[in-house]
C-alpha cells in the first residue's frame, strides 16, 4: 500500500475542518463542495440568462415590499429616488434639480408633500402658486386623479409599474460571472454585452434583483429590504390639504 505524504494529510484535515466551521457558522466558504461556485446558493447561477431574468422578475413581482434607491435619468433630467413600495402603494422621496418632494400613495389616493420652495418652482414642478405656497409648505397635498400630476407622480409609487419599467435589459441577454452587491453574492446579467444595462441577481435566498445599471448611463439603482413590511397609512386630516379636482396652478 502506498503511503500518503504527511503534508497532504495535514492539508486534507485542515480543509475538512475549515469546511465544518463554515457550515456551522453559515459562511459557505467557496471550495468546500468540490470547488462548485454554486454551492450554497439558490442555483440560478447555473441557468441560462433568459431563465435567470424570468426567475428574478417572478421573485420581484411576488415580493410584498421593496426599497428602491438611486438615480434615474429621463429626458435629460436626473431623478434621485428613495422609495419604499408595496402592491397597494408606496412612500418616500424624489429629488430633481435640487428640488425635493415626498410622495405617499395609499390605494388610489396620492399625496404630495413639499416645502414652499417646491410650490414656487412653477417651471420645474409644473405647478405653483405664490399665494398658496406658504399654506402648502410641509403639508400632504391630495393629488386628484384627474390632474395631470397624478399620472406623472403616481408612477414613482407603483411597485409593478416602476419595476416593469426599470428591470429591462436591452439587447441580447448574457451572464457576466459572479459578483457582489451589498455583501450578497450575485450573478450578473448583461444586455448587449453591458451597453444595454446590467443587473445583479441575488444568489442567496430568493433571486431578487439587487443592483441595476441602466443602459446608456441612465442611472444606477439598488433594490433592498425585499419583503420587509412598512406602515402605509393616510396622513392626519390636519396635515392634509385638498384642492378638489385640480392642484393649484400658476
């Protein structure tokens, strides 16, 4: 019988010990399962790009909540989003050209909250009334569904519509290896070799989208707190302003 070198025995024992520790600690050290990069993952990394995209869209659609943050460039204007969304509404803030405003939608009812400076920016916001600005400062202004601003702003609070619009890569889909987003292992999808955008999909737990680089430098967004619930309630009446069928105009 051929003797096994002591050095190899020591390496084998040490390797086994490290793997045992990783299992107990939940660390999932790469290489403990025959150097399989998908060991301990949800397995989507083994799938073709189109199937990964299908899985991540399904996971995003079925999630009860998500936090979306980052920049979106549209028509030459950059919007910084910080929104928490659920199927029945959302809340958070949007900043554009140094002007910030808050949005809250509960069911079909949409509210816009901003300071007096926002309401005085008629050109930027499309709305404004110097006399009303002081009264609207810091209040939840009810946005009538028939007002043009309703469609313009409600999209930021609509989980399905926003994700459908964002989670789209252009061109031929492909995978671009393993990466990491916020400390989570990911598989990266690319459209048209990256020029059509990139999307990092979680390899841990559900295959949620975690980081999106939009095509053409049109912004970078992070997706987090999947399924983490948050309160979504109507604002107090003394904090609400209702102008009826139309917001104040300049």
